[in-house]
C-alpha cells in the first residue's frame, strides 16, 4: 500500500481552499437548488462521530472507520465510512433538517467503492422519516427509499430501487446491473413530481421510466374483459402430436428386470433373512414412456388477444413520488467480506447541482485512484516475482551445496579405501 503524504502547512492550506471553493460553489448555484444533506468527511479526525449515530439494536454490529482505503485519488477527499469487520451487520445513520419533496425533484446521490472485490453484501443507502429511532436502527426499521448496489455471488449484482407506498416496500421491476470492478462509482437516483425517475451510475443514465409503470404501487389501469371468453375453435397450440407417428412394436420394456446372474449367498439363512429373491436391475432396453414426435400445428392462430377494459378498481394517485418529514439517511447492510467505502453523500432538489457535485468529487479523483491501484498491482506483481525468483535461487543454491557435499563425501570415502589398501 502506498503511504499517504504527510499533511504539512501547504497541505492544510490547500484543504482549506478546497473547502472554501466548495462552499462558494454551493452559494453561487441557482436559487432553486436546495441542499438538504451533504457529507464528504473533509474535516477528518473523529468529528464525523458527532454527525453519524451508530445503532445499538444488536451488541455485535460491525464498526465503521474513516479512511480513504488502500488506493485513492486523494488521501483527504476520498476518505469515507468503511466497513471494517467481516460477516457483520452494519447500522449507522445521520440526521438533517426535515423536508418534504412534494412538488419538487428529489435527488439521492453517493459514492461506493468495493475495494475488497466484495463477494456478498449490500452497498445501498436508506432514507427515513424524522421519527426513526436511530439507536434502534435495524433491517426491520421502516424506510421511505432504499437505493444502491447489492452483490451476492454470480446471481445478484443489481441496483436496488425500492419505494415505500402505504407502509409497504415496492421494488422496481427492471433489472439494473451495478458496478463490480472494485473502484469508486457514483450512484444517483432522481425522482420527479411528474412521477418519473432516473437512475444514474457515474453520471450516465442506466434506467428511467414512470414510477406507476415500473413499480407495482397501484391496480393496473386495464384488465382482461371478464365477459369475453376465448372462442372454442381458437387453436393456440404452436405444435401438436404427429398423427402419422406410430409407437414401435418393441418399445414397451419394463424399467427394471431381474438380475439372472445373481447367486444366492452361501451364508443366507431363510429362517433369519427371509426368502431370497434375485435383485432387480435397470433394464438397458427401457426407453421410457413413448410420446409421438411434435410437428408444427397447421391450425395455429397465435395467442388469443383478450379484449381489455378499464379497471374499475384502478384509482390514480399523483403523490406516489412524495414523502413528508424526510430527515435521516442511513446504512443498514450485511457484508461477508468488509472493506466497502461510502462517501460524497448528497440529497438535493436539483439534478444539475448533483451532476456538478459528482464531477467535482468522484469525477476529479477517479482517474488518480485507478492509476494508484494499477501501480500497486504492478508493484505487488514485482514483489511476487522477486519473492519467487529468490525462492528458486535459494533452492538452486541449496541443491548446489548438497552436490558439493556429496562430492566431498565421495572423495573422503575414496581416500579411506586407498588407505585401507
């Protein structure tokens, strides 16, 4: 691991200038931009403990630490909350001033780095109302929104988008694949008052749509007309049995037959073991149940289009997107292998501000981070090669020494034989 540079007076002044520029940038944003929550951990040290509360729901919850990790683009700007213990549940949250997103865009954004090449664990955030008991945060705590990557094995590598509606979580029906390369990535969820949404990864749209269409909040707008039935002469079978195909006369064979080669054991006692019978074995001629081959159905008319009508139980709701008293962001996850780093949290009502914020944080450090990771990998490979080379050199050296010793022993034995003669 490359050592982080020491923070001398120049480094401290540069950090102060960076913080000032970020504050000025926020002040110069359009008046419409409201930043409800922003966390970059730029103050370092233990100050973050004052803003983030660990859950006490279970005594053995995993601990977070503040670090930039093994590789990074900037040792200060890339510091974030990292999971530090394997096979643990984690629960931590931060509170901010309550707000409602009614009539406004809601943007939730943060960065995730699975530098441990995670095999199974969550990397998502949850948004809660102001009445959450933070000290009792757990998987059972009711949330408004759950968003972010989740990975487990080769099957699960997706981005969760789950919204609470009438006290019930509704997951998105689309499959959104997350990043799994071990580098820092920017995740953004945008929910608009027109009930549309967008999911971005690294400031690029990977999914979008309408909340009502892509999450099962409401009854469907249309249903099949119950008064109409499929015509009896409608044939929707793609293939049918071939009427000309006939079962072969020698087809029927039993699945098991008696083993005629078996002999009654000499020590078999009928009075003790019962009457002996030859065992049954699999019949090599058995071919299973005969079925005629399939052919294309000449009368196939396709799938019958069931007429649709307006669903009498459908009731539109134009407030699906909105929540009251949004006030807490939390990490409530399980990880088998720890090491994930969470950073650059942002909750705002302005998509443009979020995109710029992502470019100014993740966008500026992603390149140097990758370069440092590649350099570390190359150095590690060089160390491995050097270690391997040293091992073989030692092995060759040992072999040579042994051969020398054997020659000395042979010479000594020959000298002794000459003396004897």
